[in-house]
């Protein structure tokens, strides 16, 4: 049971890392290069779609990490799992305090109705997102090492 939980946790968190890394490194930079601010509507749509999905993915990852940590407490590697789960909690707190408020505004934008400082707002979101990606990559790494 613990082995299955460990593998499921690593896969779920790994996929989440992959999505968030792709958004940070590929998707948003591509959208930002579209002519005539063409990426505004795409970012807005992405904010709506991922804004509905990612909370469940993040919270689910925290729950999986916490359960795995609890079940393996005292075993070899348990401290790595606990640290990974704690980092996922940090990523959720960061999301709620820093990223969600910006994301909620972006989700309401249309090409005809963006604020004058929209580029600064998405730039700020991107910077916070880079840090969050670093946090979840580290959590994933700790989980993967604990699995071995």
C-alpha cells in the first residue's frame, strides 16, 4: 500500500511540476510574443481553465504527500517525504497569497478590457510563478529521492 501511494504521489506531483514548468518556460513566453497583444485573451482563458483545475491538483498533492509522510513516519526517507509535503504546503500558501489574486483579475480580461498596467501584472505573476515552480520542483525531487 505504501509503495503504491508513493508512486501515485510522485506521478501526480511530477505531472503537476511538468504543467507548471511548461507554463512558465514555454506557454506564457510564447503568448507574450504574439503580435498586437494577442496573448492577453489566451492568458485570460488559461487563468480561467487552470484556475479551476490547479487548486484540486495542488491540494490533492499536499494530501498525498501528507498521507505518505504519516504512513512512513520513522522509516528511512520519511524526513524527505515530510519536507516535500511541507514545500507543497508552502506552494499552496504562495498561490493563495500571491498568485491567485492576480490570476483572478487576469481571468476577467478581454482584449478590449485590459488595465493599462496589464503587462506589469502578468510580469509580477510570472515572477511569483517561477519561485513557485522552484518550490514544487524541489518537493518533487525530495519525493523522488525518497521513493528510491
